[in-house]
C-alpha cells in the first residue's frame, strides 16, 4: 500500500531562519529554474493564482530573478496542446529544477526528462499517482504536492444533494484534454447511485466552450452542476462560469478554490495557494542539494466548504440548517 504524508498549514517564516539564504548563490553560478505554465502570462501577476503564490514564496525565500536565480518561463496561454513542446524547450536549457502545476503540464514535464528534478504543486492525486507510485519515497525525478480531485468531487455531489434533497440529475462539466478528468463522470457514478443521482457529462476544453456545455446540460434537464477544478476550463476569477450558472439558474459546486467567493453557489476545495507556496520550498530544497526522493509527496488535510447565500437566494435555494452549520465560511 502506498504510504502518504500530509500537508498542513504552510508558513515560510520559520524556515527562512533554518536554511541558508538563497542569495548566497549570487557569488557563485546562479541556479536555473524552469517554469512551465499552462496559463497566460497575466496570471503571474494575478493574486490568487498558483503561479503568483509560487513566485511570491520564492521571493520570500530570497530568490530574485537575475540576481540570486535565473528563471526561464514558458506560458501555454491555456492551450494545453502546446505544453509538450514548451516542456522540451525548457529541458533543453538544462535547468537545475523545473516547477509546474496542473495535470496536463505535469504529464508534459515528466515526459520531457527522466533526470532533471521536477516539482509539481499543485496537481491532482490521480495524476501524481501515475507519475510517482510511492508517495513516501519518490524513486524518479518527480516530487511535489497534490490536491484531491475524486474525493472532493464526490463530496461536491453530497453537498448538492444536501442542499437540494429532491435533486435527481446533475451535470458534470469536464475538460477532456486534462488527464485528471479522463474517466469522468464514470468514476463518480458509484457515489452518485448511492445518492440516487443521475450524472450527465459535458465537455468544455476552455472558457469559451462553457456556453455550449451549459446550454447542452440545461437542455438535458439537469437541476444542478458540478464543474471540475481546471484552470483552463474555469480560469480566474470564474466570471463566465458564475454568469452562466446564474442565467440558467443552476446551483453549481466546484472544487476550484474561491469559486463560491467569486459568486458561485458552493465550493469545497483544497488550499491551492498554500500548496503552490510549499512547491517553492521544495524547489528551494532541491537547489540546496536535496533529491526528489528526499522529498515525499504531500497531500492536503483541510477541505473548507464555502457557501454563498447571495447566490443561493438568486437561485431560489432554501439552504438547510445542516449545511449552514457545516460550512466553514458563509457569504451573506
């Protein structure tokens, strides 16, 4: 059985006193970091994004581009088919370590090299399991920190059923280009049957395809939606998904962090910001000489539920007291 370790609250301030300052590298050869970004460049300066969190944590650890480190970026602009070629370009430059996030980027990076250390944070547990069989001691060149996909989405179905006890049909919006969702919604059907729910899947490869997916699902008679946590499908700040859910009056849940804060009905998620920040610490450890097999794969342990009462009111949902009590955050 695969052993696991777990991610708790991440704070870098104590670590800064425990490890040599990254600026010490400036007197020697600067370490080279490759960043494979599935997103657009604007995300690097957007608070709340994984790459912004990662770069902020790097700065806190003392790494300044072109001073104490050299960072080479490649952005896919949300076009996942570009990731393998971009990963190959980065690896050709022989970086000391490569950081990336999301399933599609993780797979592309891992395929590009079997020797250069790769830190992936965050990525779904399903994807990481395919790359690293033993989470406690990675045997190859890949390590990192995961979020959880299947368990959170199953919990999302439960929350929708709790909020709407008469619910029978749920639409599941999936990005078919992402490895994390290739078996969806089939892998959710067992839990759906236990909840007396019928699942209807619909594909959307990016934000521009959300309109068609919503229209198709609404026409099929779904009464609520689950949208998988996919940056390329949802993007930040989730504007289009929230608008469509409101227009079609479909209570929607997602494991995307901050979805409810952006106006969606429900979120149950991991703290991807903390995970991305912890990824920066893993990069630091590798630059300091650690190997990937010295750094166990970590999983999260906190899964906050966020309920947006304003969205519930606009959707005509009378939220039961049981759900109000269980929510970690209720937005009035």
